[in-house]
């Protein structure tokens, strides 16, 4: 990874040219990689929504509101942290967004040091969320390698079902259950059952609908 891509990334989304310029100059002075956008739609179209970073987001945008932009980030599972910039009249909307996951909001006019402190905090939060998201994607990728039978065995083992009951419900021998368990552990990259359970907890697996699979012969 290059030094350029290692730099913390901050997106500025504001329809006011002067505001974007001021934020950019301030944040660039600390070595951040800055990208700025005049509209929410242009930001959503061009930004890297899967990597860590911070979005300094004006709450009162044009065709797509700041709240709408935040909602789309949440829906996509993006680790980007959002810092709302708003006027006094927009505070209720910003507070509502914070309740649904935004990092902070700032009232205009913004104090420079306050902006820097909050952006730094937001970047740290985003880095942690990106790390967790990467771990979740890895677990899902491992799960995708399991065969349907291995998924059935795993579902029951996760629930603490004993080998003899697993073999009975699935119509296979206990030795076959043990063989499936070994392959599951290898494919999931887990050395112990507690480690495997921790991985699965990250992705909420198994889904409730799969908690009690029908026997397959």
C-alpha cells in the first residue's frame, strides 16, 4: 500500500464553495487526503464507501439532504464516520442522525480546533469499524466455501448438539460428523470451537431460519 493511500481520508460535502475551500485548507494542513463535493449525489458516486474515513457533511444540501446521504451510507454498511455541519435550525435532524450512527455534529460558525478534534475522533472510530467490517467479510468468505452438508453440521454444532444427535438427525455416521467438523474448522481458519463461535458471532450466523434445518438423507 502506498504512502498516499495510507493517509487518513476526509470527504467534504457542502454546497458552499467558500466553506469547502476553508475546510480543505485547514484539514490539508494536517496531512489528510481531502476530496470535496458540492452535492450528496456526486459524493456517493465517487467516494470509496468501503474504506475508513470521515465525511464532513453539510446537513442542508440540495437534491439529496445530508440525512439522506447518511442513511445511504448506513444502508450500504460503510465504515465512514459522518460529522454533520448544521445551523441551529437543523439541529434536530443532526441529532436524529447521531442516534442512527453519525459521529458528531457541529454548529456554524465552526471553530477550527473543534473541527480538527472531532474529525480526528471520527477517523479513529472509522478505522475500528473498517477493521471490524474486514473481519466480517473474511468470515462470510469462509462460510461461502462450506458445502450445504457442512453448513447443516455447523448449525447444529454451534447450538451445542452432541455428535450422536447430529448424526441421527442428518442420517450420517458419527465419524462422518467428525470429518465434517475437521473440514469446517480448516475452511473457517479456526483452531478451536470458541474461536469459531467468535467468528460466527461477528456475522450473526446461523440465521434464525437455519437454526433447525430439516434432515437431509
